[in-house]
C-alpha cells in the first residue's frame, strides 16, 4: 500500500515537472523577438482591427 502511494506521488511529481517545463518553454517562445505567428505586427494595425 505504501509502495503504491509512493509511486502515485512520484507520478504526480513528474507530471508537475513536465507541465512546468512546457509552461516555461511556451513563455520562452512568447518572449522571442522573432515571432512569425504574431497576428499584428505593431500597435497601429491592432487599433485599426
């Protein structure tokens, strides 16, 4: 029973680490200056839309 609880806790921890890594990866991509997928290139076009 204790072994199953430890494995479940370890799986939960690994899942949290994986989601944290994905979040930091997406934040790093969002900070990138060369964003080819940006909808608006500057504030003027954003106001016109």
